[in-house]
C-alpha cells in the first residue's frame, strides 16, 4: 500500500508537465508561413532559450562545433519557443527528464505487447473516439510502411494487375495542370507582375507520380537495406534500431545540398501532398485504391475523385501558405500589395463561410480560420477539376450514361462522384477532436462548403436561387 502514494508523488509532476506541454501551440491560426519561418543564429536561439546549452546540444547531435553567429537555425513559431523556455523554468530537471522518457515510451506503445496496446487503444478510444481497429496487424502495417517504404511499395505493385497506372496519372495531371495554367492567364484579380510569377510557378511545378522507378528494382532494394540488422524474434528492438537508423540518415544530410528529386514519402500511402519547399505535387500509387481510381471508371468519376485530389494539391501552391514560396520553393513574398489585398478579401469570405457551419451531430461550430488553407484548396480544386473534365469532354465527347442514373448529365455526374468521396461516419469524440484540432474541415462540410462556393455546381444543376445548396455569396479564388 505504501507504493501507491510514492508512485503518485513521482508521477504527479510528470502528469502536470505533460498537460502543460499539451497546452502550448506551435502555430497561431491568424499567422502566415512568413510569421513562422525565421532563420536565426545559434547565439540568437541561446538568448531566446537560455535554459538549454545549444552549443553542447548541437555538438552532441552533429559531432561538430557550430559558431554562435552562424545563421543555421530555421525557427518555426517563435511563440512556441518562448513558451518552451517558460515551462523548462517551471519544472525541475527530474520532472523534465521523466517527461522526455515518457514521450519516448508513449511513442513505442504500439510496438509493445498486446496488453500495452490494448490499454493504449482504450485510452485513445475514450479521448479521441478512435475507430475499433488498429491493435494488431494494422499497427504493424503502419510501422512497416514507415520504415520500409520502398519495399512495401514494391510488394503493393506486385499485387496490382494494372501496369499503366503511372502513364494514366501523368495524362490526368497534365490535363489538370494545363487547365490551371489557362485559368491563371484569364484571371483578373492578379496584377500582370504577380501573374507572371504565378504562371512560372505553375509551369515549373514538379511531379512525383505513383512511385520512384527504382522501387521496381529488386537488386537495388536488397542492397539499400543490406546494412540493417533485423531480428526475427524481437520486434521492439527492430523498431528502435530502424528509428535510430533514420535519425542517423537525417543527421548525415547536415550541410549537404537538398536533393529535390528524392521521394520524401511512402508511395503506398493513401495521401497526396504539395511540398512548398520543392514546388512539387506528390501523388503516390496508394491514391489509386478502388474508391478513388480505376482506369475503367467513367471519366466523370476519375476527374471528380482523384482529379479533384490532384487539383486540390496544385492549388496548395497558391493558398494561404503556398503563395509565399516562389517557383523554386524559396520563401519569398512575390505577390504585390494590390493582388494580396484582393486575395485576402476572398480568404475572409471563406473563413466567414465555414465559421457559419454547425455540425449538428455534436452541436459544434466549425473554425473557418484554422481550416482556411484546406478550404481554399477544396473550393478551387473542385472547380479546377471540373474545368479540366470539361476540357476532356471537348476532346472525347459526352460519356455514356449509367443505368438508373441516366437522368444526370456527365457534368452533373462529376459533382455526384465528387460528393461520394466525403461519405463517412464519425464517433462523437473523434468528431469533436477533429473540429477542435484538425486543419481539415470534417467530411460533410468539405463537400457542402466546396459546392456552396461553386458557380459551376449551381449552373450545372440549374439550382433555384433559393435552393439550400445554392449559397448566394460564393467565395471563389481562381
């Protein structure tokens, strides 16, 4: 019985420390990327957070001495750094050390034995409303995808029968990009100087499509993983060794030029990306899962689903944050004041639109400010994909209508296919968490919000002016 009070005495400060660290933010919703990225010297960082000896820290990490005046630190969110210094001063060294150890242990819980995973799952379920899966094989697959991205992609590709996915995606992306290029040329809210850079950025945007070609080379894969020491009977040790290997690989990149042609994500993941530092869109082969893509789908489905996702990522290059990076991925304010002011008006319109949505299931109002970049990409991406589809129709002609849906035109079917990708159910706790913390609007209003601001949608369906889905104020970007 004497152990419980002693354990509480040891754990309570760590619990308080954990809660305190969870309350500080590394972002502020009203900020832009220009407010986040600041290049400072080690000496300046030392002044901001004197509780940590940064000279010793960087020497231990990189095994070399870094002068105090060298501008080598890219600071993300200096408010977070200020809060970090305050918390370090608030708690003693033992508590901070215990907190750091706890964070390491917590990150490895999915790789521990079943009893630990079940306890962790129950905690996540109660606090986040997690779906009832992920205790066993799902966790192992996630870890394998994180640590063996290319071999996992190789196995995935071996299981697929369609060898032409890469070429099909390239054709789709090219059509969407050329449509976007023409859209920029036609827009009237950009001044000529800003439009010139926007066109260059759109033209020079690079593509990472489907998978790296070396993924298909079994000899390359074996050689690139030959140095790893993998045990067949100690999963946790394997994970720790693999994570350590990744850290060492990243540290070895210090002071080396960035290879902008290298894939940075797993090709098997179901998630497309825009990388502002490389001005590149990344469309992994994992995005060609059946609910998003099949070469046999009608093109209104292809453009309405994966086409919209591709267009969404392209728009990220010109959204709230992407617009601060030039065609080479350098942080640079290339929009002049007139164009910037016009864009901000549209941005405010979108923030107001989404902030007036209430998710009835949990009676929570959405935060249009924290989700504004994603909402901009949703609205503009939907319209861009639709315009690209109309270009496809001009070349190939109208598509055959589907049985039982023959009353809908090809253009109307585009919007129906688009809406289907946002079907889904939320548990209440998970929905509350997503509304509170996520940068994406929950599914239902990703669909409704995009269509509320689409003139193309209301015109295609010939909506009554008073129709619920025909919002009178439409916040259009491009």
